[in-house]
């Protein structure tokens, strides 16, 4: 098994929400077997969310290269950093799909319900910096919006979205644990009349009390790996970032668990390139109902992707058929070789 690891650095039109950086760096992993079949994965730890760095990931991939022919990839990936696990599992699945002459979606989809117009609806990401895009996004067909909130004064952003977009659009909020319990309850009571779908990570502690006092459902992102915070009538959604929670296998298990509990599994794109985003689209198409809007909108912020043809958002959605045509066609000029065994 041959490994090649490449580095990319792509510009963004708006900053990464966790680090305020206008660039996104990551790694593209190629696996090739003796027959010449290959698979592609993305390793992209997210600053301030991932515990590992890009340098850590490079060191781990180099270490893997020495044992990958002697050990099962699944056994190896289980001991890797979450972002490396995602990239390695994706590359292995991509390789398997390639050998079977299938798409990644066809490999994942056990129900064989592929249809030409299958699509994934997107949840538009709005911040203080791009709230002005709301009307344009409505015209483009978006009907679900997630607003980043950091303080009580952000109530005006929520009001602007509700009154401009009307009462038919879905509004989700993400506080990223920025409120104390008292602040969160005070904000929740003010925002309740605006019919919020849920608030993601509203407070640092006291989720049940927040719900009891405000009546607003809760989404869990940070801490999704800890079972003790995932359950209860007040939990409406799990926000799942595959490269943060532990890879594709773990993501599929979380999706199935959420659905069995009547909880919305919302896959989230931590500013991946088109390689990672395509994989997330295949995952959600295979395991999640199309009516649940996914958090893949950060792809829209990429100025120049590493794919030869960037993925296209139509009617506020990614269409699976178009994604499958583009997902493995990479412009190698946008990559720099880091390692090859």
C-alpha cells in the first residue's frame, strides 16, 4: 500500500469561525494498492476545535506508512487522531469503491435507493459579518439559516433574519457556550417569540435548566462525544463533525443512534475542501433524510477549491449527481507533496 500526503492552503471570503483566519489549511491523503486502484481522503484539523495540529497529523501519517501493509486499516485508524481517522477511513472507503467500480455513495448506501435528483439541503451560516447576505440567500433557495450568536445584543440579528425571511424559514442559533446560565436564560426568553428551531450549545452548564426556563430546544455540538450530555427531551439535534468526533465509522454510528432516539443528526462541515465536503454529502445522502438541512454551507466561503471544478450549490442544496462527477477530480497544481513512502 503506497501513501502520498499533500498539503493545501486555500483562501476564504470570510474567516473560519473558530480562528478568524481567512485561509484553510489541510492535507490530502492518497492510498494506492498493488493493483493501481487508489482512494482519496482529507485530513484537516480545525484550529481551536481539534486537539491535534497539522504537524501532528503529518507525523502520524508517516508512522502509519511503516505498518499499513502489515495491519488492518480499521485497526490502525482506531488509534489515530480524529482528523487522521476521518482522512484514512475516507481514503480506504474511496479505494474500496474504486476497486468495485462504485461511487462512495453507492458503497455507503445499503438500500440501493439512488435517484438522479437526490439532493442535500443546506443550512446557511450567518454571522455578524455576512448577515447582509440573507436576502440574496433567500433568492438562491435557502430556507434554513444558522446564526452565530455571542452576546445578548445579537438578538437584533435574529430579529432581522426572522422579519426579513418571514415565518416559514427555519432559524437555528449557535451560541458556542458563550452565555452563562443566567445570560442564556435571559436571552432565551427574549428570543423565544421568534420561533427558533434550537440553540446549539447555549450555555456552559445547566442545559436542562435552560430548556425548562426558556422552552427552547437544544442542539449539542461541543461534548457530542460524551453520552451523558446527549440525551433528554430537551435535546433536539446532535451536530456531528466527523473529523472532530472520530471519523466516518463513528459518524455513521452517531447518525443511527440519533435517528433511533428521534434526534436530528446534523452533519457539519468544518471548512473542508471539496474532497471532504463531497464525502459528507455522500454520508448524509446515504443515511439521513433529505429534508434535514445540513451544515455544509461553509463551502460557499471557499474562493478557490482544490477540485478541478468546484461543487455547485443550486436552490440552496447540493445535488448528489453533480457532486459525484466532481469529487475525485483534483487539481494537483493546488497541492504540495509532503510525504511519499
